[in-house]
């Protein structure tokens, strides 16, 4: 707004409109204080709305990536599809279809809506907690075919001016006194009615029936007489180069398609048309971090609501920093002395993204995550020894983390996520503990040393001065065996210009113990960035037994767990719900804390009760899978992948495919 010359754009919430002013308990998610405070937002929005303006609302944990005004202005043009769809479709509707459903109790007043029926522009456009979108690739309009089962998230919504707007807000606020929960629960009850809590006493929303779906005679982008040639070209392109449909018919470019309304009528406000914001364009942390949904569907990204990305405020801040969207003071970017490091990754099986066995995927993910964390183990130790800030690497994830079960390592059966993706830091490490700094309490050797972290995108951020980035030394371990009895002056074997065009590359006689590393790094105390391509080969460990033991204990406290297995897999294989990730190298496993709710070993699996929800175990202690499941599922995956990859050439493998499908273990 400042660029438009509007400077006086703050709204001071009128105190007489704020209904709750108590501070009876700590403010946290789910508390009584929190619930009533969320309702205050709705009272304030109503006060703003009464000025006669359209309202765009977003919670404080929403980050805007692009200007949403053109998108929302499009909704004021009576075009729910966002691409001229509604006007075109109405031209093909018969009068009965355009009128909408027949009269019914509480039914839609088509005349009051301007005679547009289901194809009218929505009054309210709201975000959801969905992790997928029914919109096809390139369809940049409102969410296609909204479903009553979709949970609404009021963290983002657009409320346009219309004669029934104040009455709608009054209806929403009327649920505050009915003990339904917070403001979002009230909106879900108002809009979805029965489908929110499956309460038979609640009304049903009005959704379009099958008769409102029409065949669209041309493709998106190929509309009307002027678009026939373009549509033909797109169809031909689809035949020759293949559709980028991600296995979903809605992405097809080779056939005519069905068009559906993008609005429904609220259960307790039947004259209010509601539409959903696609989770691709108005994202959450899952569709932004895991699925990269806007990229897969070629949609613009307007905003991210940082839910589905870790339960703590620190996790949300970390995700914002990763995206270079969090405001930190200049000192955050200019002050630190840094340690950076590279990681090598385990090779991912070539058919991994099409595996059917969730448990096999989980085990590969945890194995791969541990492999990365065991390299970070040495990087944290180097940063502790040097008393420097550690820049996080781009940890790679091969399975989603959630608070309930995954299917094929994805959430709610979505298919857009491809592995690996760059993890949110909370998937592998405990961000809240890291924000306080990693240290060894009461350790005399490293008293006062504390490792803070920076996001993986830190050195890509234009706020970081070039002078800091180019003050650089790369420390690499020698490929030759180390000579015995080296003195401090003999530890640096060579120095040369760094390959990146600035700074130095220094080769050291590795592995170094901590006191030797301190001596080497003392030469470079004024260098801003110390880079370790192979931290596990550069540092051999701590020379003091007690310090090394303490380091093992403290670093493991900062490691996250993976969650969650399905109850059926837990019962079938006697598995814990969670798997605790491990930063300690295998030869240090003796220092891992005992997990009292860990899985039983294979010998007692048959006679041991299934571990309860919330139980955790280590991968190296997990019971083996039965031979049929262990050999059958990946074998089936490879067969199915070959059939998918080679259509028309699979006749000779039909027998083995049928055997795979019929295999109970596969």
C-alpha cells in the first residue's frame, strides 16, 4: 500500500468490539484464552467490513509471496474459474440447469443471486487444510469441485461486499456462544454443517448436483471459435509428447473435459456462495515444502500459511527463514562466523516414488535421514570446537512427517509429492532447542561455546554481504594416510586457491582430534566462512573421553523423530508408531538413550502386545519384516514400474504382474 501512496492504512481495533479481554491463563494453541482471542478477530473483521470494503484476511503466520489483488479482483468479475470459464459454461447450459436445483427448504435463492445459480461469483473465498488440489495443470482459478469433507482453514480468506455480508458475519459470530470451539470451528459449522462433526442435528450445506456438470467443448486456453486451433494444437502436443498429468486424468490435454461449479452454499447461510482457495496457490507448509504443488501444476504462488510444518513457533520461523521470508534484524545477517559443510546422500532406489509398501519407504527414509544426521554430528562438533554458527545443509527427505499415519509416505493419499524433497528442519532436528543454541552444559573444555544455526538458504540471501560470503576457507582432509607424531605446525599440508574463484583451499592431515582442529582453525579466526566438504573424515572426535560422552548425549537430545506408522502396520509387524532418528555414528550407539516403548525384537513379536500410540523405537532395533513382505513388495514395485514405463511392451510380463497382484505380501 505504501507504493500506492497510502500511508495511513493501520486499523486500530475498536475496544468496544473486542469481546474477550481476559488473561486467565497462558496463551497457547487450544487454550481457553486462545479460543476466545480467535473470535476477537472475527469481531474486528466485521468492524472493518462495515466500512463498505472488501476484506482480505490472513493470520500472522501467513507469508505473502505475490500480490493477490488481481486474483481476488477476478472473483468480483463473476468468474469463479478465473479464466473466463463461468461465462463460457453458462452459454452452454440449458435453462433448467442454469436455474439450479428445484425449490427446497432452505434452498438457494437464484433470483436474489442475480439469476446466475451455481455459476455466480462467490461471496466468500477461504483456504482449506487440503494437501492437494483438483485443479488441473495451468488452471489458475478457484478450487474445482469443492467437497463438503474438506476442512476449512480461516487463516486466509477473501470476503467481498454484498447485501448479505453483515448477516453472514453475524451468523458466524452467533456460534461463539454455542461452545463449538474457536473461530475456525465456527466457520466450519456454519459452512459445512453436518459434514464438519458428523452431527445429525446440524444442517446440510447445498452442493451442486450432477446435473450442474457440463461438457466443456474446448480446452482451457482454447475457448470459442478463436480457440479451436489452439485446442487442436494442445491435443496434438499431448499425443506426441505425453501429458504431464502426474497420473491424474484432470491433467489430460487429449480429451474434452467436464466443467463443474466452484461454489457451494453454506449450511447456515444458504444465500452465501463459498469457494475454496486452491492449496497450490494459497499453500500450507505441506504443499509448499513437501509437494511443491504450485510448481507441479504450473500455478502462481500467492501465499503460504505455515501450518502442517511443525508444532512450535520456532519451527514456523525456521520455515519462513528457509524461504527467505522472515524479517530478521541486520545483525542476523552480518555478525556470525560460520561453519558450512557438504553431505553425501544414499542412492535412492530408481522405482522408489512408485513403491507401494509404506513400511519399506519409511525404513529407507529413516536410514537415509540417519546417514545425513551422522554427517551433521561431526559438523556440529566442528562448530562447537570453533565456537561458530553452523549453516544447515539441505537435508533430503524421502517420507513425510505428520501427527497421524502416512500412505506411501504421503499424507491423505495425495500423489503430487515426489521424493526426495528438501526437508523442513523440524523433520530431522528439534528446532526449538536449536534456537537456544547447542552447548555442553557445565563442560570445562568448552565453557561458553554455543552453536547457533542459520537456515540452508542463508548464503543465498541478498541480505548477507558479499564480503562475508567471499571471506572463505575450505578445509579438506588429505587422501593420503596420516603420518604419526605430527606437531601442530605439520597439520596443514597445503594451501591453494579455492576452486570457486575466491578464498583458499587448505588440505589437512586428517583425521584431527579436537585439540588439533583448534590449532588449525586458530590460523583462520578472522575468516568468516569455514567450509568442510567431508566433516566426518576431517574430525576424528574429542580427545577427552568425558567430553565425547557428553557430546553424544547432548547432540542426540536435538534430534527429531519420524511419525507416523498406521495402526494396521503396527499390529501386523509389532512396530512402534514413531522411529527416533539418530545422529550418533553406529560405533557410538552405546550412548543412545533407552526407549522404554521401543518395539520388541522379532523373536518375541508374536507374543508381545502392539506398542501403543506415541511409542518410539530405533530403526536398528526394529523387528525384521516377514520374508514374503520383505521380498514381495519391492519386487512388485519393480514389476509395476516396468509396466508403467513400457506400455505396449508388457505382454511377456503379464503373468508375473498377475502373480504380483495376487501375492498377499506384495
